[in-house]
C-alpha cells in the first residue's frame, strides 16, 4: 500500500480509481501505459480497502464501547 496523505479521502481515491478503470476500459492503450494504469489501479484499490477496513474497525470499537485507536498515526 502506498502512503496516504491527509487529503487522500476514500472519495478522492475512489474517484481516481474510477478514472483509471474508465481509461483501461476504453482500450487502445499501448501495453506499457495499460500496465502502468493497472498498477496504479491496484494501489488505489488497496488504499480504498485500507480506509474501509479502518472505518469498519472504528465502528466496531464504538459499538463495543472500546476506546478508539488512531490507526493513521
């Protein structure tokens, strides 16, 4: 996973992932560019999943009454 910056929200990462997917679905890309876009998409998907996992853990902690742990620190 790449290092997330403070401005990388789930929404911004997901929007970037959608752009990558759209470009790949258009086709007609040189192999090197398609591969680079695919790699970028994999990283973006992993970053989105990390943010979703962190949010799920936080919700579980809130529901169980446990103190929240800051995973982004």
